[in-house]
C-alpha cells in the first residue's frame, strides 16, 4: 500500500508542481508505460499525485504509471457494479447532492447492504468513485463521503473492507477524498478502527471525523458539523435519510430503495424517481414536471436540487462507452 511521503516545513497547499515538473513527470510516465492515457493524465492529475507523494517526482511517476496499468486492466470508467445489476439491494452507497463548495456528496450505510462480499463492495466503490468524478464541476477535485454506521454488526468487524478502501484511495484516487464523516459509529467499531488507523496517512486522517447521532439534542454536534459543509437543503436530506433508515431498522417503515439503472432510465425520460412521469407525447412538459414537485417529501435518491440537476443534465448519467 503506497504511503504518503513525509515532508517538513511545507504544507500540502504549497506542494504545487511547476510546469517544467509537470512536463517531466508526464514524459517519464509515457516512457514508462506503453498505454494511451486518454483524458486521465492531465495537469490536475499530475498535481494530485505530486501532492500525495510529498513532491517526490520519481514516486509520482511510479504511482501514476501503476494507476494507468490498473485502469487499462480493470477499465473502472466502464464498470457497472455487477452485484447491483443483478440485485439493486446489494449495496447502498450513492451520490445524493453537493456541499457548499460544489463537491459531490456520497451517502452510504451498512444496514441496507445485501451483499457483504468485500470484492463486490470494492467494485461498487469504484463505480461510485468514477461516477462522482464525472459530477465534479470545473475546479472541483474532491468528494465528501457520509458513512452512516447504522446496521454495523459483528459480521462487519473484519478490517479488510476498510483496508481495501484505504489502499484503493491511496493507490488510484489520491487527493480525491475531501471529507469523510463517520456517522453514529458503535463501540463495536473501536477495535476495527484501531487496526485500520495505522495504515491511514496523517493528511487523510485529518479529513476523517466521527459524529454521534444526536440530531434530537438542542445543541447537536451532528447538525453543527453538517451545517459547516452542507446547505440547509442537504442537511435536511441527510437527517431525513438517517431517520428513514432507522425507521426501517425498527420495522416501522418501508425499506429505502436505490436503483441506479432505474434512475438512469428515468432521467433519460426527463424525470426522476418519485416525480411525475411525463407522458410519452409531452416532451415539452418533462422538465416542468420534475422541477415543480413537492419538496417536502424525502427522496432516497438525493436532494431535490440534485435530482433536478440530473434531469437538466442527463449526460451526467449517460452510459459510458
């Protein structure tokens, strides 16, 4: 597992490769691997690996070359989670909106994971990471992940999933994680975290924050932290989603559902799940039907603003070639 090289008297923000260094690294990578980099090897990509290696040009070259080989072998940009294609209830980890800085926000929980195979979970993770990158506006390079530990149990105490995530992030998605908010982690998680923590580099560690499910408290730590990163609409969505999942856990409500294949089909039709489906002959009214929906009803697919964006920009979910 690649580790971030330590460096002194230099902050992460100061680690910016010069144009000469960028050209040098790019040239060395292309000499090292006989692979077409397509759109992957741009200046921003080189800067991310440069920062992740503490400004070590040789290490950056090797890391980028390894990722190019991995991308050629696995084609992550074309990967659709096989488990979810067979059974949409296999995983529950998806995009739901954006934070105040325009970074895509991902939400996941343990309760609604039907397939706990670590290789299958990693496949789903890769699909979501690639999709999330497609959603990044110009100038945005990172995402925010809200990892809700509701449903975390004994069978989840094997640290292999956490270690696989750390390795995937460090090896092939360096500098992509902007924030990881761990929500409502039980005491059962403590020994697992103690096993994973030594493998987390210091920069990534600073991006991870554990938060209690105390939204019912007048001075809620959870609400305060969420409000630092998300607008009111997104904070409301997160709290409503957490409540809906726990209501299902208590057998007092329906199972929250997410089906990416269905979402893509709906968006291509000009609407989103939970909104009014337009008639086949009324294309002119499609956008209006989606944008005038009741915003008070919680939608598991994401915030209303996020879903409207999908309808307005269906290419974001278009099938990849």
